[in-house]
C-alpha cells in the first residue's frame, strides 16, 4: 500500500474509534409521553400495541387516569438490573425486556410534569418536560408512589383514610374520591394512591409483600423472588406540581411473603 494511503487510514482510526464508543454509550429513547404541550385524551392511543416486562401493563386502578411511559434503553438492557425512572421527582426502579423496551403506567396531574430515565449508576439517559393542559386532571393534594427492586415480587400499597376507608387492590376506588391508580401487577410497580380533595385527619400507609411472580404467574413460594431482601421505596408528596409541594421518602426492607409493614402515619 502506498505510504500516503497508510497515513490516511491511520488518521481515520480515532474518528472510527470515537464513533464506535459513541454508538456504545448508554442511552434511552422515549415515545410516550412527548415533550412540550400535551392534552391527554388527544395524544393517548389506547389501542396501540404495548410491550413490557414481564407482562403488559394491565392494572386494576380505580381512577383510570393513567398514561403510559414508554421507550427503550440502549446498551443497558436487561431484566436483572434495575435502571431508574424518576417522574416528577419520584424515583422508581425500571426493568426492561431483553431488547431494552419498557412500559410503565403513571397518573399525571395537570401542570408541568417531568420524566427522566437514568442508568443504575445514576447517569441521566433521557429527560423530557411536558405541560399537561387537561384541566380535569387536577394536581393531587396527596400522592403516594410505591416501587420496589425485585421484578419477581408483588408488593401492594394499603391506605387507611380518616373516615376508615381502606384503599388496596380489591378496593381501589374510594367513595370520597381518589384511590389507587395505577395498581401495578407486573413486577416492580409503580403502585400509587392519589387524591385531589383529601379528608382532614389521620392517614395510615402500609406495604404488604403479597407474593411472587414468574413466567407461570403468581405464586407464594419463598425463594422464587430475585432479591433476598426486597427494598420498597415509598414517596409521599403533598400538593404535587404546585409551589407548595413537599415530599418525604421512606425505604423499607421486605423479607417474607405476608409481611405487612406500617410505613407512615400522617395528618392532613
């Protein structure tokens, strides 16, 4: 080969190496929700095919106000290692299928909302901001969001309201308004309790380790979960998406099927 051609080939190596490294950099794409101005009901296509790990995002939520957070991860795909999904400041574990695809339900309130996907190491991979202009979706006065770090376990959120009502998977909608939405049934959540006009008084927040989940369905076999100790993370948010927003986060270990833990008692 002519010496000039050899020099030209060598000079191209750094660019090729850089392109390879950039292509292999972890990243994320998000098809829903979209950034910018949004009016739910016009942009949500409930008939579109969905993918999720390990099952489609079908839940028993009572309010039916959810949207889907849908996208894919590049170079960080896998069902054994949780990435992070941060929605309006609420961190939740995020697992994908073998191709890196994910779908998670979420109940957005009116106003400004943010969705961020981060790697397990905390590096931001994708972040969008959108304004929900549907005024029927009022900002919640109380929001509780539960997520956990084991895709093979099923945890449940239980809320007892000041009038003695009990919101949980078999009773998702409360007569006074609000309730569970969504009630995630396919891995690490999220499960959410949302209420726009809460009663004044004392609320009790419990987390129950209900059972495990595998390709055959739900089971109650100890050891069929992935983590020896499951870490449940509960975010309590007051006046979300307003200037008066306040939040607390609680981390609770769950060890045995049947565990029922009182996480928080608070007054509103």
